[in-house]
């Protein structure tokens, strides 16, 4: 788990769950609504990526609700956040949670930036 703070107050956190030797999941990520748009979530995802790479992982994954036939602006923003951080929609699992809450499985391939910069 990693946390971000601002003037001594927690502004966000991310918790990770290892699933295999090569993948780790963003089990939960949250930031205070008042701090949205300040890059806190992006920095938390970066901390997760760095941790994953240091521990031999090649994939960062996440699960969220898949789009449904109802207006859900907060979930649209969540999916947009993941897309803007390089996550790709890999698969929808219609009944992983329940039929009324289909799961969207997201994957982000990790690139070791230090190795990628070597000639």
C-alpha cells in the first residue's frame, strides 16, 4: 500500500495484490474528491508501477465496473483515469461479481524505463 499526503493529511492511497510472479493488481485506489485533477492518482499508479518492476512484475492489472446501459459519470471518469494511465481494456467478465455488475479487466504492460533507455 502507498499513500499520498498533503500538509499532513492523506489525500489518496493505492493498495496492491500480487496474483502471480509476473502480475500485480491495483486492488483499490482512491483520492479525496477535493484533490481530483491534481495528479495524485497518477503518482500513486507510478509508485505501483515502480514497485511492480522492482519486484519482477511485467503487468499491472485493475478491475472496475464495465460500461452498462445506465448513466454513471463517476464510473466513466474512473475508466477514463485508467485509460489515461496506460491501462487497456482486456476483457469483460459479465458474471465475475454479479450480472448487474459486470467486471472490466484492465491490463497495463510495464516497461522498465531504465532498461528501455539503454542503447
